[in-house]
C-alpha cells in the first residue's frame, strides 16, 4: 500500500511538472514575440502612425485595435484599405453608368467624369459630364484640340478649341453705313452679314442704331491684340478674361460682331435693351453671358454677338445655358450620330 501511494504521488508531481513546463514554454513564446514587435516599432514610426490612423477608422474590428501596434495589425489594416478601394471605385462607376444613356455621355471620358465628380461632390452627374466634355476638368488653354469644323456656322471656338493657324473664312465687307464711325473696313461671313443687315434694318425702323464695331480678325491681329494687352502691364489672367489668344477667337470665324462699343455702358442703351431680347430671332446670341466666366472663360460681354443661326440661337436663348454647354449637350451628340450613320 505504501509503495503504490508513493508511485501515485510521483505520477502527480511529474504530471504537474509537465504542465508547468508547457505553460513556461508558451509564456516564453509570447514574451519573445511581443518583445520582437516592440523593437520593430522603435525603428518604424511611420508604420505606427499609419496603424494609429487605421485604428481611428470606425468599423475596424477589435482584434486589430487590441494588438499593441505593430507590423501585423499594420498589414491587416493595409489590406483592408486595399479591399475597400476597388469597392468604392465600383460604386462610382456603377453610379456613373446610370447616366450612360445620356446622348452626350462619352464613354472614353468615364475616368475623367469620376475624377471630376470626386472634386465636385455637389455637382449633378449631368453637370459633371457636360463640364468634362467642355474640357473644364483642365485649366483654360490646357488639353487644347484643333478645330475640324471651322467652316460650320455652329463651330465652337473657345479656350479648349483652337482654329488651325491657316484657317481663313470666306468674307464679305460690311456696308460702311452699318459700321461704327471710324472703325475702318469690317468683314463678316455672308450668313452672319445677311442676318446682321436684317437686324440692323429692323432696329432702324424702331429708331435704334445697331452698328458693327468689331468683326472679323485674323489670327495675326488677335495675337497682336493679346500681346499688346499683356505688354501694357495687365496680368495675363486679366487679359485672358477679356481677350482671346490667337486661334481661339470667335472673331477669327467671321461669325462674331461686337456691336456699338466694347464698354459696359452699352447696357444703358436702348439698342442693348432691344437686341438682348431680339438678337436670337436673327440668329445671334450674347455669347459671353453674365456670371458664366467659369464656363466660357470670359467676363460678361454684352456687346459680343455670335451668329449660330436663328433656330439654335432661339434654343440657346430659351435654355439660358452657355453656348459651350449647349454645344456639347446638343450639337456634338447630333454630329456624332450623323458620323456614325453609314
Ligand atoms: Zn467680341
């Protein structure tokens, strides 16, 4: 009996020793591992900073937060960030795809739409698509395209669309009796001139005198005007807000006419009062409306009329949008559709 009691005791003690040994080994492992992590933190402050940031993000699970800062949790949250990124992208393109039926949606511009929308969360997708199609996600005079339809009366000439250097429209001379005094010979394209004559004559019946103050300008003249304005000490930004650079002026097309004089006092004339409400009937629009500088690139120019034809002029007038917007939303899709029909 005594012997078996002793054997039992030995067995129990050995068992306890083995358990203690296992616990010791486990503790040793934990100690070694946490020591290693602490050391890595000493040399990797950026990772700790990243990790703190990651922990501040709501929705990070408890395991990550409890880890005492280190590579593992850093990698974890890194992976999470990578995981959520494509999800977000997908949502944005999914959102955008809801607008892909718009006639002015251009699929090649998708990435630009998404980026522009990110910068202008308060803009509707229609606005984003319109503005990107104009080119407004670039600065003025950046990403400039060469105009191919310079001879169309609907041509869009602006800071993103440049007439070719050798562009020359066919012109007719404006009867000097319809020009402002002392301006010298003036020229317009025939379509614009015929409309101008009609408008001038109808206005005359009402005792109003609408004259041509500035019409066609060659690319050389436009370059000269712009350079002169800059050399006069004005800032480039200021000059750009009123004067086009060479190749970017509507006056180069022979379709634009500055009536009376380039001065805001024109707004106080009876002539302005009348043509503001009637010019579209003859095919002219006030091309640079008030408070639209961010779209047109130009300050309000109540004196600058552009011929686009009566039908389009009426639509632009009724819609109250700029010609830049109208062009990319209505005219460009029509042209694309025409080009696609065999
Ligand atoms: Zn003008």
